[in-house]
C-alpha cells in the first residue's frame, strides 16, 4: 500500500500545479480579455413602450463596446432603440451620458456617441469574421444580468446560422455566429472576441429554452452597418417587394440555380413590373445569383438591398421554360416598425402602417394606421378596439397616415365631440367601432367582457420564436 502511494503523491502534486499555474490556452484567454475589456461599456437606457395602450418608460440593461477613441459605441438596437436617454458606465466606472446616433432593426445594431471631449478612449479592435471556423475558441464579454465586466468562454459552433426574415425581429441580411459561450440577459451588445483580442461578433440572441446556444452578429456584416449609421443615421437599402426562398423549396435538382420568388407585395415595385410567385431570379443586372439553401439567402437579399435606391435594375427571371428580363425601379426600404404615438384621451397607442403590415393584412393601399395597444378601462377598450386593428377612417373620412390621424384627433378633442366612429379592419373583415367620449359615459358589461377575453390575443408571440434577445 505504501509503495503505491509513493507514485501517487508526485502525480497529485503535478495535477495541483496544472490547476494553479495554467497552460498556454489560459494565458491566451487572459491576454485576449485584457486587450478588449477596457473598451467594455455597461449600458442603461430609458426606453419607451406603447404595448399597453399608453406610453410607458422603463430602464433596461445591456452591453456595448467602444470602437473609436472619440467615443463611438456599438450595441444592439433592442438595447438602445426607442430610448429617451442612455447612461453608460465605462470600465473605469465613469458614468457618462450618450446619444443614439442611429439604429438598424434589420441587423439589430445601434451606434451611440459618448458625450465626452476626450479623444483617447480605449477602443476595441475589430477583427474579421470571414475566416472563423467551428471549434475556434471565443470569449463573450458583457454585463449578464447586470453583472458588468463578465466573461465566458466557449467555441464557435456554427459560422453561418440563418435565423430568418420573419417574426418580430427579422434578420434577412446576415447569417449568425452560433456559440456555446454563455450569452445571458444583459450580454446583448457586448463583443464576441477571438484569442487575439479582436472583436469578431456582437452578442445578440440565445435559443429560448436551451443552455448556452447563443448567436452573435458577424463583425464583417456589422462593420458596414456601423459605417452607414455614423454617416446617415440609418442604413439606406433598396426594396422591390418580393419574399425569396431557397431553391430546395422548389426543386431537388442541384443543377437548378437561382432564388425562388415566394411572394410578391401587391403594392411593391416588383408587382408593378410583372413579377409573380414561383418566378426564379437567376441574375441581377447581369450578375448571377444563387441560393440553394436558406443560409445562402442573405447574400442574395443584400445584393438587392445594395442596389441604388430609385434607380432601374434588371432582373433575369426564369418562368417555366422561358427566361426574360424584368426592369424594376427600386424604392427605399422602410422600417418594419412604424413610429408609435399615444392618444391618451381615447385610451390607445397607434403606429404608421409599414409594408410588412400592409402585405400581411392584404390591404389595397398603405392608407391608415395600426393600433399598437389598448389601455384597459378606457373608452377605446370599452368600444371593443383591439391591438392589431387597422383604422381606415374617422367619422367617414379616410386617414392617410399617423400624422393625419393626429390632426383629426386634435380637432375632435378641441370640438368636444361626444361620439367618434372608427372604420376598422380586423383580419379579413371590416367593422365599425364607436368611441363614446362624453364624460362619465357608461359602457356595457358586454363590451368590457370582450376586452378581458381578448387580452391574450394582444400578447406578443415571443413563445413562438426560436430565439430571444439577450
């Protein structure tokens, strides 16, 4: 027994030495962390929400990182978007206000500018994401659950995960880096870093219900968006009004090249030019395009988005056995979420119609506005108005947009009108909703009951989404 213990003792000492001294991999992690962590920013925006039918402000926490010595900061749009003010805590614990330079919902990127005169702030080095490989070690830095200056280690699981262009947060123009480095609530906007201490991604999402399945925006995709936001305040993109699918949705033949037109917006330029569902686009301005799998779609979608806005483009289309060129004059793509405004005296919030809403509701035009939320216990709730209803007219007068509705709202309130009749589209049906504005008006129990029963319909469909913002 004693003889066996003699060779076990040195082995135990060696193991203990490995645990305390660390190997080359551990030193690389520490070097990478030390290089990037001075640029980390803990972000506390005050945001506005209109979902409950009234404007409400609330504070969130997220992450970001400095990208320039004069104080530009990158984070996520879902962190800093719709903010009324933003407070940043730097690595040295200085607290500084920041302004939102601009945001881009389609890539979930926001750029802030610290309100400082300093021009020697520690900035992170942006690397390149084109050559990363599955299995590569990465670090996720940020403020998970508000715990600032945190770091987790993992590997790149997939370099080109496609998360789709549908749902509440569409991401049509880029694939994602999937990683098992822990990305938790509060990590959003923080850097994903390689062992050289270079930023290769922006931590953004995690898979709902899974452990350590997170997603980061590749820095190569982010770099172009950041530049456009700094220059324009937003990202200008062309839009033609088609929804595209990969070739495998239509054929198993690998020799068939192109991208499938799945749907055509009846109000978009493509519909006017003669596009039809089932068409296969094989070239744009003479340059071949191909998306066999869904991971290939962002390249084609971005190719269309990068066309000059308002200029004609030639799409070579295969329809059946025939090939033809279709000329389309592009439009500028609008935000998929319209500006929201509170109409407190009537008890709801509303937003401008976007092309996505118009197409989903199959509206004949983009005139009107959508109800963003209805406040319980108000005249709007009592009338039966619901979140998602589309208001087409007020007292028989058609409404073009949110600004025109605001004028009618102000005029009706100034005139102290007792009743207001709204023409509303709900699903495939159109109906009238009567708002009783007189003081102390009694609204029946039946109307109030409808609102309670319909509250579930007003919830956002987060549970249906495969990923969630972090």
